């Protein structure tokens, strides 16, 4: 199937088949895709928590207004933004670029200063919002990669952020939850699996100038 066919095949899965689990190999493919997601300045100022523990899934379902995706899914991805983006975080990132690309760190100082200037001009809340936006990009990559691999997923922001942070101990890790995606395989009786795609017509969506 070509990518467009797969994007037509996918849908926001409401109920997963609890008998079907995503294999480690399939899971790793999705982790690879998320790792390759683009992010602003390449900072990847987020972590992704992968939940497979049934008890945690139950707790998370309660904190997601009872949505059954959370307990029927094989795994739940929780995209969590860094809350303490600072010059040390940036320093570690710049160190990594120098190491991976084998270049002199001093050639990156303008880039590093630009990022630090950007960060210091933002409030703490603005920075978290910025990092949450990056989470959504990674979410988009996951949703497409899952479709490509024939794995179902549901992007979700219908959950209580404070409760998720509490259940997963995210505050202690300097993180806050942004968006989630349960993954697995659609249940045969998921009422949405046969629903036609509802999208704006192209003339309403695109503006060609
Ligand atoms: C950021 C985001 C948050 C969403 N939150 C939820 C949610 O909490 N629960 C849910 O069932 N679907 C959720 N959805 C799924 C959308 O309703 C769905 O993607 C949209 O209606 C288009 O349908 P399709 O994905 O099946 O093509 C969310 C989607 C996105 C992108």
C-alpha cells in the first residue's frame, strides 16, 4: 500500500483488540520513527513514556475520562514536554552535535547563543508551550509511522494533565504530559472502523498564492 492508502486506512481507533499485542520489533520501529521526528532547533525537548503495565493503564484510563482506548491498547505513548529547558540542556545538545558530527565545538557557538537567546526571551510557560508543540510533531510522525506499519493508533488530548503527571511521576523527571497515543490493533466491533473520512474539501483547506 502506498502512504496515502495507509493514511486512508488509519483512523482514530476507539477500541483495540485486547488479544492482539504490538510485538517488540513493531514497537521498536515506532520508537525509531519517533526518534527521527524533526523538532525546533533539533532540541527534542521532550521524553516519550511507553506504558504497557495493565495497572498503570487502568489508572490512566480513569484520568482520561474513562476512554476505553487506554485499557484496550497494547501500549500507550505519553509525549511529555521538558519543563526545565535551560542553557545546560542546550549545552548538552551542542556537545552531542559536536561529538556525532566530529566537529569543533567552537563552530557551534553562534548556534548555541541563538538558542540560548531564544530561550531566555521566553517565560517558563512559553517554553513549556514550545516544547509541547514539538510533542505534537512527534505525535504526527508516530501516527503516520503506525499507519505505515499497519498498527492502529489514536491521538488523544482528552485527559487530565495533572493526574497523568502524578500517576507517571513526571514532575520529578522535569516533565509534563502534552498529548498521548494508545496503539494496538482495532477491535472488530469498533464502531468507527468503517466510518468514512470527514475532511474539508481541498479548496477550503488550501490557499494557493
Ligand atoms: C491532538 C488530537 C487530540 C485528539 N484527542 C482525542 C481524544 O481525546 N479522544 C478520541 O477519541 N479522539 C481524539 N482525537 C482523534 C480525532 O477526533 C480524529 O483524529 C479526527 O476526528 C479525525 O478522524 P480520523 O483520525 O479517524 O481520520 C484527537 C486527535 C488529535 C490529533
